[in-house]
C-alpha cells in the first residue's frame, strides 16, 4: 500500500476563494505529480516536480501553482477559484521505477 | 501529440467470466506500459506493468499482453469478480518522469 495522502478529500467553495490542496508522501520519492481528472476520464498532467525546489508545468494548462520546499510535500494552490476549476485533483509520486503511486484525490467543486 | 487510448469506453461482463480490456498506443518507441485500476472515489491503483522486451506478463488473475507489431496492449482478468468493477487505464511511459494515460474503460460486473 502506497503512503501518499491528500487533504481535503472533498471541498466545496465559492468563486474567488483561494484554496490549497495538500499532498504528502512518506516514501521519500523525488518525483511528484498533480493530475486533473473529470469523472471516469483520462488523467491530465498539470504539474510535476523532480525534487526539492524543482517544479514544472504539465501538458494541460492550469491556473494553479505548486511548490516543493520539502521532499514529502507538494501542495497545489488556486489563487482565485472558478467554476471551471471543478474537477478531481490527483497527486502521485514515483521513485527509482516508473510506476506512479496515487493518492485518493481531492474532489473540488466551485460554486 | 502521441497518446495511449482504449478501444471501448465500457465493458459489461458476467461474474465468473474472463474480461479483456484493450488499449492502442501510437508511440512505437514506448518501452514500458502500466495498467491501473481506479475504483469510485479513489485514486488509480497499480495492477501490472510490462516492458517492451516482453510479450506477456502474468499476475494474480491478471495477464497483460503486448503486441508491438500493431501497437496494442490488453489486460485480461480471469474469473471476474464484483470487486473488479472499476475504471481501467493503460499508461505509456513517455520519458523518465511522464506517463501518458488513455481515456479508461469502465468495467461493470453483472451478478
């Protein structure tokens, strides 16, 4: 069982609010990822990190930002939430092998 | 861009029967593939992987077949159980840090 955690699991918030989605892993993995996923649909990479102080944008353009100050922590922030941000956000990490371990996800609804 | 896709968005299977989930990929240089299972409300969970130097790999009740000639990947589940109901994704390794995910096949097991 992979040790990767996301909080909150569910979030309903009004338009214009600032939110931070938390992701932590206890496996010591260098690489971490954020994906956006609509229900039952494919995963779209929005951010990734090679290690501390390294962040890159993914394939899907996103208004969110990320930081990687500690190996185990990779939070995602939306400065001003909009209804178009409503989606599920999945965090993942990987070590020496290519397999990515996923957290349970945060389901975000912006009203 | 190059991507991995699944042939069928849904699959309904009788409990106890075998399931076959298909995936086509377009990058002939891909050397590593993963199958993930995603249950409702959870993050994707690793099922099995295969490298391009193999044609077949077996796990517990699951078998992955790789046909590099036609760029096709399949996941076979033996004696399908109700707990196998989920969305299944194939993923293709693009480079050292990126996986490309297909759209997913929703498997429903009929009692």
